[in-house]
């Protein structure tokens, strides 16, 4: 298993939140821009059952790589297909950034009000594990989904930004992009020099969020938080 077995309840809950919010953001923005494809498919909802892919979720728990059900989008129905297509693709990763940021802010609020330590040791431990995974997984998903390789959102954003002739060539060779993507995910030496350095950017985002929160709230003892998480 990619994650500790005893942490699976927290990870499953966080993945349900992360995947549901991500796919809902795609579906809702597409609907607001004039494409009702996702709406008619029942995807403009925060009901996790319509967004989660069983195999993709299981693989994420086992291998650290997975997916949700892709939202059907017909960009030709948008008033400005390429511009709105970029927005629809970008709001998915941005929704994960928002959830991760809200997790950091809420942790500071709970600490500020004393509620973080108000319950029993078991309640405190559960909160520590939940917030750790809520923040780290959502920030990782934000960075991961912006990688410009198919089938990730970053690839769709790049395709809409480039001239049509280049986009057509990309679409003709999309299978090679998928092959490269699978190689860097599942071959550890390649992953260590390609994917891992990119995912480490999530730590930089985390520290930026901390610096912002430290200017608004009582300083939070992150060292103790990490130590309590690893117990």
C-alpha cells in the first residue's frame, strides 16, 4: 500500500473530497459557460458517487496514482471555446489548491480558538491526520494536474494556448504523451528526476500559505504537528 493501512479512513475521506470538488469544478464551470453535457450526465453535483472511479481510487491507495471519472466537455458550445476551455481545465486543479489552502486556514482557526486541543487525545490525533492529508494531498493534486501531459488538465490548458497547427500535431501524437506519462509515474528512476521534483513544488506552496497565515493568526507549532502525525 502507498499509505499506512491505519490511515486509510482519513485518506479515503480526503480523496473523496478532493476528487469530488475537482470534477464538480470542471462540470459546473462548463455548464455556466454554456455546455450542458456534464449537467445532463448528472455531473454538476457534489455527490461523490457520480465522480469517483472505483479502479482509479483503489490504484491511488495502492500505487499513489489514480483518477476520477473525467467530466465530458464540448468546448464547441462555449462562446469563446479556447479561452473558456482553458478556464474549465484550470478550475479543477485550482479547486484542489483552494481546498488545501482552506485546510491550512482552518487549522490555524482551530488552534487560535483552542478547539484543536479541546477534545480527547484520540480526537486530536484524528484531526492531525485528517488535516495533514487534506492539505498535502490537495496541494499535490494541484501541482500534479498542471503537468502538461495527457490526460492531465495541464495538457488541455497547453493545447488551448498553442496555435491550432501545433495542437493538431499534439493530438496526433497523444498516445506517445500517455506513454511518457506512464513511464515517469511507474519507473522509480525516471520518476525521481522528473515527477518528484515537480511535485516538490507543493511544499513551496505550503510554506507560502504558512507565511500568509502567520501574519494573520497566532503562530502554529508545525514541528509538533508533524511529530504528532508521525507517532
